[in-house]
C-alpha cells in the first residue's frame, strides 16, 4: 500500500494502517530525533509518533506527511534536548572514551552533543535534511537571520570541536 493510502486509511481509524504507517515513517523520524535529541532520541521519537497519531486527522493533505512529521519531530526533539541541557551542563559531559579507529558515528554524536540543542536543530535541518535557511527558520519559528547566524555558529562550533 502506498504511503498516502496508508495515511488515508489511518485517518479513517484502521489500526493495521496505523501500524504500517508508523513502521514506514520510523526510520525518518528516528533520524531527525536522534540527531537533535541525541541520547533522548528514542523518547523524542516516541513522543513524535504519539503526537502524529493523535493529530493525524488534522493532516489535510496526505502528500504533506513528511513535512508535517518533520515539524513534530523537531519540536519534540528540541523539547527533550533543551530539558537535558538544563540538567547536565556541557562541562560535565564525559570526555570521549573511544579509541583510535572508533566508529565515525560515535565521533559525530560526541561532537553534536557538545552543541546547544538550538544549534543541533538548525544544523540537522540545513545540512542533513537539506532545507533552506528560510525553511529551517519557519520550522523552528525563528527569523531567517537568526537561523543563518545559528547555523554559522553551529558549523563553526562543530568544526572547532571535531577531532576525528
């Protein structure tokens, strides 16, 4: 069944379609949530899926599912990342424990962890999701200039902290 058909069936309340829809979008939502919320990515993903199912009937155009989910995922991931940032100061984050030849993914996650949640969000939306500054700004509900400056600072901070 095509994704748009799954959305329509899920909107009608079909439990099998809801399950299939969640399975189909899980990798996409997980990538966004994990990149922004890091260790809380699974929780952000779960909250995203709950919100998506709860409000699925409000989605007017099934073809807009990906963008709609992206907005929810970013919002939920930022919420958890900001809460975590208030709990654990960056200075207390454990130093990198990987050895030479460690998994590149771990190195990237470690570097991302050292950025603020707002910097991670704009970096993920722009550089991983391929959104324009204007699209990222709209999604984050900030001015375009703010998105550009956050992106610049995030890229600079990432480069300065990146030590493969």
